[in-house]
């Protein structure tokens, strides 16, 4: 009985060692390469009761919006055409619209 238990424990140790070697031999997972970009996402209202997810790509300075449309026969995600924020803010600076002073 004692000899059988020792043999059984030795077999379990060999199996565990082989499993450890097999796991160590597998190459580690690596992340897929991608272009370095920064995004900012926030939720805001489009109209009363209608929310949208705004996404700004900081590298290209463009903004787009996504919303859920559950009215009508075609329900699903609606993409709102992106805006070029660089152009929008450049036109704001050219107009030299006075800003209100903080109190």
C-alpha cells in the first residue's frame, strides 16, 4: 500500500513537471501593433431624451458621434458625420468673436 502511494505521487509529480514544461515552451502572447492614436470619448445630449457618444481623435483633431435610434423600422446605431475641429476652431479665431469675461 505504501509503495503504491509513493509510485502514485511520483507519477503525479512527473505529470505536473511535464505540464509546467509544456506551458513554459509556449511563446508569450504579444499585442498587435497599431498606430499610436489618442481618443477621448464622452456622452452628451443631442436632443431631449436622446444621448450620443462623442469620440474625438486627438491625432487628427476630428470628432464623430454615435447614437442609438429606436424609432421607425430600422433600429440601430446611427453615425453622425465627423467634424474637423482644427478647421472649426481656426474659423472661430479668425472671426475674433469677443468672449465673455469670467467674474
